[in-house]
């Protein structure tokens, strides 16, 4: 076995992995491009010094790693590598792009001539693509739901079937273990489920192939908010004169130190989760899990284990979705993961997507002095919020100097010779373009089901394979198997994953607590923040609920004025029985204030309950009381 390391590069102790060009089980030749890294001095493509098969990929795109870190394991002895055949997408009459349906095999499967490998769907017909000869599946290069043209290489087969002797050796290398509850995935849904089940006396194994904490902790909520906190401090320093504070000398952001602080916060929290697993007697096993059947999972890591379980919770989360846009593979096209490790403070950036992730980065970068352009396909920002909140954040964004292009469709990216990117887009029938140092594509995530071996079970998927289908108790159609968090695609929020995990464990323990989406708050960490819980106006109207509203503006709140943060408003909705059914707000401290309103919605409190509550003065939370008063006889201070 040969190891490919991240090479020592002049002046660099660490590098950022920007792109991985190969996949596990893929055959590589000597000098084949393996991956690309970026340092202060530019981007370098690393080539393979060996010929062989990629046995394991030890790095991730967007990850910062030290030089000399192990990156790939390559099995050598080229003479022993079986010859391979490529299975290509056939021509389907009338279809330029062909959709991948169900994939019927997995890597390392032995297949015989004529055996169906996957389904291909045109507009008018569908076919099963079959193996033309006996072999072993060495690589699957497609995903269910992909659309590819005819001639695309979809599957690679190594010549010859796996021998009985090879199967015996593989079988002997697997250690059998048993547990009450197996949890696949160590993110917010997984580790919270593990703690809850372990505290109830269950024997729990948590399987995770990467670091504990999942997307939220490692490349999502926590690192993003840590960067936003740094941007807040910089902006406050620039505006200190408003408060009578004079700062001498140049104030500037240091991206090296900002990223380093972000990494230290993440590392500390990951260590905290590791401690919690030990404290609660949860067994953490590293490796990639794949169902063998509905009662056992094969875990492949440094060692291989067959884990038999009574109940299983799938909590594998989601990953960045890369749309099919020409030029999106360019080295200056980032996703949110890569952006979180980018130590270069660019002068200009184009952000594709005006949803939660896109807007948070837009305000973050703008606060650091970057010229920002946001291109959004829909006709407003934050489409899930009330229209007047969308209008308010649009007004504030433009006031801060963020250029926003609505009702615009990105068509392609082109890199220039002077290290910039041209983003081409269409708006109102016109072809337009904007040039920037980098592009951040932030338009959604997809559920992580690939490689789980779901084809070896009868677990059902949502329509269009958009996540695993579950009932109100997070149970799949297989009674003892559950799916929580982003992987079921109900609502992609970290705290929703934890909530769903607790529901699943409670059901395993015999308590039925149904899922209630209306009690899950949503927060967008723009500047100012946006938050909501329960029903907004559009949802109430769609449900046919008669409601009335109470509104209060931050301009009339004393604490907001003292902080110089008077933009925004709060809205509380109550039904005809005076029960609080929802709240939406944009303004200072919205991410914290919304928790109080979540308590109201979850416990079906009445407007009178809020009216009778005494709020400390001066605080931004007083906006809740004033909006409640506006529901009855009118706010006192507006």
C-alpha cells in the first residue's frame, strides 16, 4: 500500500484542499492528477507518484490540512490490477439528457453478463442498462437523479468475478458486534440521539466516518457564526466614533487570524462532543457504514465490523449540492465549505443564491469591506419569510452596498487570465455578466444516502429520491429503522435534527411524540438578524386560519436606539381564540428573542399570557410585549 501525502510547498505550513479529482476504488496511473491545493502563493495540482487503485481518500474538499498529511492510500502492483471495462449511457431516442433512476448495484458487487446495473429514464421511455460481461463493480460514477448525456461513463467493471477464496478472506476480516441502538452519523441529530438513548440504558454504537459534529459544527452553523462574529467586531470598530470612541491607527481584518479562531472554536466543540460520548458511555466507531440487510450494517474503517442492531437511526445529514452550470468546476468557484477555509480577503465576490447561506455570507463579506453581488433566481430574497421581511432585508442589503440581482438565472462561469471569474446570467430577457475575484455558489444541499446500501433494504425514499421517507415519529417504512435530520429532507436545520433525534429515541423507548414543524424556529444571521417560528402570514392564509396581527418597530425600542440598531420590526400572529400561532421578525437580537415566542407557540399560550408578562427595561425583548399589546388595544410606545 502506498501513501500519497500533501507535499511540502514553499512558504506553506498548511494548505486548503480545493478539489479532489478521483474517487475511491478508481484506477489511477502515474502522474494522474489527484487533487488541488491552495496556498498564499496560488493553486497547485498534485499528481500521483504511483500507479494503482485508490483504496481510501483521507482528505475532504474545503479542508485545511498540514503539509506531509496523508491524503490517499493507493494499492500498488499495477500488474495485479484487473483490466476494466466502461459501461456508458446508451442513446435513448428523443432525449438529449438522460436521468439516472435506481442504481441496482454497489461497488465491489460481482455481476454477471446481462445483469441490470442501473435504470436510465428518457422523456418517453426508460431502460435498464446491463453488464455486457461478467465482472466486479470497481467504480460507480453516477448518482440517482443525475442527468447525463448519452456516452457518459457510468460504471466501471473489473474483469472476472470475485473468487470464493477472496470472499472468505474478506469474511474472516470482519468482526461481529451487537448493539441495542446503532446510530449512523455523528452530527447534531446523531450525537443527541446517542446521548438520549444511552441515558435511557440502551447500549449505543455511533458510527461516523469523519469528525464528530457533522456539517453544523465542522463546516456549517458554528464556523459561519464564528466568522460573522469577527465581521461584527470589525464593523463595530469602524463605527466606534458613533459611540464617542476614537480608535487610532488602521483597523483591518486579518483573515489568517479570523480563520484560525474559527478553527479553534470548532476544535474545542468537537472535543466537547467526544467527551460527551465517553461520559455517556456511547461507543464511537470510525468508518463508512453500509446496510447488508435490515438487521445489520457493515462498517469499513481501519478494521471492518458487522454491527447487528435492534434499532437503527440514520443521521447522515446532507452535503453541498452543485448545480449543472458550465464552468462550475473552476478553481475560483467556491461552495460554502471551501469559503469557510478561504484565508484570502478578496476584493469582490459574486454569490449565487439569495437564501439563508447566500445572505449570511453576503452580509459577512460586506462587513469586511468586500464588494458583493448576489444573484437570485426568484423575485425576492428569503422567499420562505413574509414578503415585507424580504423587502426589508433587500432594502438593508442595498443600503449597505450589496448589489442584488433578482429574477436572474446564472448560465455559466468563465475564468480569466488575471485570476478573476466572469459570471454570466439572464435577466428580463437580457444576457448580463459580472466579474469578481471569487464566486460562491450557495443554492442548496442534498441528503447523504449514497453508499448507505439502502438497496439492500426495503427502506423507501421521498418522491424524486429527495431523502428518506419517514412518518411523524421519524420511523421509515421498516419499523425499527429511523431517519433524522437532513437525510429525511423534512427541514434542514441543526436544531431540527436534534429534535427529530429525540422523537426517534422516544419512539424506540415506547413514547409517541409526533413531529410538529410549527414549533421549530428558523434564524438567518444577516445584519440585522431574521427569525421566525410557527406560522407566518402566507402559511396561515394557506391553512385557512383566521388571524390578526400585532406589529412593533425597533425604531421605538430604547435599547435598540442605544445600540444604534433600530432597523426592523416584529410581527406576532394570533388566531380567533387569541392563541399565539406564529411570529416573524427582523432586527437586533432576533436569534435570541425568537426562543421566547417559540415557547408561546409550542405551549399554545394566549395573547393575554404575554400581556401579563413583565419584560425587563431597557431590553430588545420588550418588542415582544409591545407587539402583544398591539394585538389587543395598541402598543404603548408606538
